[in-house]
C-alpha cells in the first residue's frame, strides 16, 4: 500500500542552524501539508501546498520556514535558523484531492539544542 | 472557542470490551469532514475513519465506527472488541471546507490516551 515517507526520522541540531526535512508524498497525490506536534501537545497545522504554491499557512509558519517541491517526488520543509521552541515532531501529509483524507508520514523528530 | 474538544485525557478499558472516545466540534460551516487518527507510542499518525457532514449514515471501518450526531456536534469513535494493540493516543480532527482551494487544513483535538488492560 502506498505511503508517505519522511527523512530523517530523527534530527538533532544546534540553535541557529538550518534544517531541511524531507518528505515523499504518495505518488498520485496533489495536495501536501506540514504539521508539527510539540511533545505532549496536539498536532498543529503549518502549511498547505498545491500546484507549486502555498495555499495556506498558519501563524507558526513565519519567515524562518519555507517549503519547496524541488522535483516531482520530494516535498521539503526548511527551517532557516532553528530555535529551541522548534523542537517537535514534524509530520508531512498528502491527499489525492483537496477534500480527501490526508495521509501522514511517520514524522521527523527534531531536537534543537 | 476550541474547534475540537476531546474531554477524556485518558481511558483504561478491559481487553475485548467496546470503548467510546468522545469528540465534539464547533463550526458554522455547513460542509466539513471529521477524522480520527491513531498515534501509537512509535509516533506515526494512522488514519482510522472519516465522516462527511452530509453523509447520511455513520461511517464504519472494520472494528471502528463513528457515532455522528450532527445536531449535538459530536463525532465519537467507537472501537468494538478492543485489543491490546489498540493502546495508543487517539486524535479527532476536523476539516472545514471554507474555500475553493480544496486543500483545507485539519484542526486537531488534544487527544485521548487509550490503554487496553489484558
């Protein structure tokens, strides 16, 4: 069964460093999302992406964040200068059509020291 | 106001019993979708079941069913014949279909930690 994949599964970085989180959505899906979950808290929406454009972004998704679909398969989230509070699990999700179910990847656990 | 409310932070249930996880929602949008996801201790988010606001019948997927009461704005998840592998965090989420983009975000509740006792 097709699934969303994410790499790396874990990343440890120093405050102020740039990180890139990678996702490969399900191949025939057109809509892509990033969410994050701070430890012990609920899942929060970051950004949605369709047709090579950001469709919507949350207040969390400030200028330090960017997304890109560099080729036909990858979807990346970049954090330019990480802060301690960026430590969280980051989930990529995709859906075939916009109102269809969003399928989540296994997540990348980011720890900023 | 919270858009999704899950009032049970934790539940303990005997194996093989049925369990109901509560979820209430708040929206003024006539078109929306409700989802339940399971998050085991390993951390991934597993889609379980979906209910659309216009669906006439309650959704079912194997041992999972969604008790959708539109007038009360509730979408409770029912797991029948619980198994040890059902122990996990369960999140209710809502998508409000408010734009023409079609890729609306999910808003999640705070989750319920379900523990199945052998």
